[in-house]
């Protein structure tokens, strides 16, 4: 009986099926389509404010650069605002001191205010032009209207064209300073969301040591080519994705997997650019460079996730558009009411205050900032969000469907039992152990030259047991039968059921329980007689049990789907503790089962690791590729776990819930704040003696942005690593 089904395997001659265990690694998976976020529609993200450029056209400038530019502009405007405010007659009258009404000092407020309007107000003015051209009025247009009304009224008052009481130079100066301060805080927050990407880019070493016929040479990582061999010194970073050709080292892969414990990498192991050989040196043959490396793939996925659209973002966009017309209508009504009341000065002040306080600044920042922080935070924990919609849906998941091989199990066979034909019926003892080791030695000697996964497992078990292998010669392989060799003058054969049938032999009685539980069983035949049997199983990941327990604690049902035989599926299902399992499934069967669960009203997450899971990943509400590792760039799922730890699925669900909660909180605050603040800015409480100053309105508007930004930043405290290790607590 094979590990997976009754199919005969002709690899290395073993007549044992291996189900859906993909020994060759991850297959090619269809790339997920990504929607491109319309950056011009987001108040917080769209307008970089330095000349009205969108984030998509920064021409190499980072968010950190923009934050620094805003800080510089803010400091300059603060320096200009001090004399403008101090020498403003209206401000002096309000505080209780006098300023010259004529002379050069009297022209400081209008000249300084004009400089501030044209220089400090340029980000808002150019942003407003962009919104008009895009026919998407929003925050920038509101701010531009407010400062333009204040600027025009102030100059008309200064020139004596209208009442002197309509001079607002000090209000204009404070308004621009407060708005720039809010934008600086916003840019600084957005810059912080790029930390993960910046840190990824910084992981590559400055130089690589390439092997040449004459020795080695120092080159930049970008100059490496596929097929080059590089030397990685102890403590050095690996410059490109590749395969170890010499040496063994404990490699720190935390930047990829999110797990801090180094993993051993030896000859034949795949390694990733940016990881660190902590204790020993390696030689690595380069297999991927530049944009094809895992590091580049992670960065690309994070950027695409941060720029993709979602249902919640579209809601925020619509709300920002509605808010513009609400503010414009409120400003018009405010102007009419105050003019009818015979208060032209208050009409201007109230209109400006309404336009400023209603800016959908916080609303435009509410969703993009949460998305940026959540995707960057997830990337640090080895969770790569390729599609924001998938992350948004994960909070609603009611059923998680796991592929078995390579997901709940390790995907690599291990020897779980050895039996000798001459074993003592009294039970295991020293004699029995010697007999078992003799069987293991014969099998390992015959399999020593084979690359088959089962052969490697047998040889590895012999090495672990310290068994000395006898000399074997004349190795031969017979497809669908087994492998053979001459050992100590005897013809020794190792194979599955087909080998026994070819000799008209019966399976060893001691192997019956193994076959009943779904193990792969190979027999050792010496000169035509059965000498022993070896059981091999795909071992269950210990983390899989914790993952299932954590999902159950959250009220999520767990289903296992596999192409393996029922015996194998039943054994793994029993160990892991899933709610139900389905065996002998083709890739299409898995997709159909996912579709049936969805038709029944469930929100389904499919978790798989290979190309044969792609149909089911595409059919699910949330597709999660596990153990993507160096194949991350071609994974087709909406969410990719860089490590092979299934507990990461729990982290995805938790991250989705936290991100959605933050989005909702920010939306309620940003929208609710305006519903309360706009009437106050219009002067609805004027009959009882309360009229909101224009500068206070600007401060409140900026404060709402700060609240949204701080609330989103709290997501940085979420420890996704501990969440996937807490057993669901």
C-alpha cells in the first residue's frame, strides 16, 4: 500500500504511491491580479502636496523625503508667521496691545501673509487644481478655497476696498501653519509605514564575493548572474537566492519567515538573499538575481497590497466626496444666514472656518494608513498580503480548508517503523533491535545511491541510528518494482507491493498495522526471501495541531482535503483534530468542495502549498499559500505565508480583525467629527454666545488627523509572532 494511494511509483523503482506529496517543490502558480488604487482620490495619500504630485509620480522621492520637505516648509512658515501675527492689528486688538497703523511695519502682515499664501499655501493650491482636473473635489480644494477667501478678504481690507474688520492676515498665517503641521504629521506617519520595505532593501550586502578561476573577486550583488558561485563568510549576508554547494551553516531567515530561530542549511538547501549565515561559511550557486529574488518579490507584494483597493477604501472615497459637497453647501448656507443677519465679517470668518474644519483630511488618511501599517507589519512577521480584499475578508472566515501534504504535514517521508522477519515474538529487546538494524543496514546500503525521497529517508534513519552500512555493488533499478544490489554475496532488493508480487511473497505480518494506518511500507528481500519491512510516513507538523486548536477557539471549523488515500487522511486527521476530512481528491475536487462550502453560506479560507492547490486557492474567499519561501513571487494566493508554519493562518485572521476594527474606528471618527464640528464652525451656537474662532477650527481639523494617525499607529504594537504561537489564547 502506498503512502497516498494505490498508484505505483516508478521513481527509483519503488512501487509505493506518494499521493499528492510534491517532492519537487512549489510549482508555478497563477499570479494574482491586482487593482491599482486611484491615488488622486485619497486626500491623505493622493496629494503629496509638494507641487501636487501623486504618490505614483514621486520621481524617486520617498515618503521620508516628503516628510522632511514638509518639516522644512513648516519651520519656514512658522518663522514668517510670528511677525505676521504679532503685527496684525486684529490680533493686537484681541490680545490688548497696539501696533503701528502706518509705516513699514504696517506692511509686514500683508507682505508676509502673501508670501505664506503663495509659498506655504502652494501645496494646497496645486492640489486643488489637481482635484478639479480629476473632477474629484476633496480636501485640497476645501483648504485652497478657505485660504483664498481669507487672502482675498484680507487684501481688500488692507487696501480699504471693504471694511477694515475683514482683515484676516493673522488667521491666514495660523491656518497655513496648522494645515502644514497636519500634513507633516501625515507624511511622517506614511513614511513610517515604509519601514519594512526600506529594511528589506537594506538587507542585501554591499558586496558579494564571487568565485573565479583565479580565486575570488568583490562585486556588487546587482552584478551577479545566474550560475555564479559566491562565498558567504560566517556572519555574512547571502547576496542572492541560490543553492548551497558547499558547507553547512545555521541561517537566520527571520526576515523571510518571521521566526527568530536560525535553521540549518546544508549542501542542496535553497537559501534566500538577505539572510545571514550565523555560524559558518557557505558556497552558494546563484539561482535568482534582481527582481526575481524572494526579497524583491516580498517588496513587490507589499507595495501592490498597499496600492490595491478594497470595499472599505471605496466607502471612504465616496464619503470624502460626499463630505466635500456637504461642506460646500454648509458654507453657502452659513454665508447667506450671516449676511442676512447683517454680519459680513462673521460671514467671511464662518465660511472660512466651515471650509477648513470640514476638510476630509482624516477621512482620506483613515484607510490607507491602516492598510500601509498592517501590510508592512505583516511582512515583518512573514505574512505577505498580495490582495487587500483577501485580508479584509479573512476576519469573516468560518471554515479553513487545509491541504494535507506540505501544509499540515512536513511533505517529507520519515521512517516510523522497522521490523525484521526473525524478530522475537516476546517483544522488542537487544536481539530485536540488532535484527531491525540489520534490516535497516541492508536497505540503506541498497538505497544509498538513490535520490528518491523514500530512499533518502531510509539512509537518513540509518545514519541517525549509527548503523554501519555494508558495501553494496551492482546497483540496479527496475521501474515499478524496486531497487537491488549485491551485499555480502547476497542479492538484496528493496521495494513495495510489486516487488513482493514478483517473487510470489506475502507481506511481513508485522507490517499489517502500518498498512492499516496508511503508512508507506517497503520490504527488504534477500535472495528471494523477506528479511524485513520498513514503514515511512509524512510526519504531521506539531504546529498544525496548535493551529487547528487556535482556529477552534475562535469558532472556526477546520476541513482537511488531500489527494492521498483514506488511510493516510484518517491518520493525519486524527492527530491534527480537524472537524472533517476528504481523501483521494483531485485538484478540481478540492476546488469543487471549496465551492460547495461557499454555496452553503460559509466564508472559506483555503490553505495550500503547491500548484495542485491553485484551483482551490482561486475558488476560496481567501487563498493562503503556505511555505512559499523562495517561490513567493509566483504564488497565486491573496495571502502568502513565507514560512511553512500553519499557525500563520491564525495570525492572518487576527490581523484582518484588528485592521478592520481600526478602519471602522477611523471612519467613524473622521466622519462623525465633521457632522458635529461643521455646525459649530457655522456658528449654530452663536445665539448662546459661542462662536468658534477660525484658528481653533483649523486646530480641530488637524487634531482629527492626528487622532486617526495615532490610532492606526497602535497597530504597530500587535505581536503577530506571539499570536501565532499562543495556541489561540
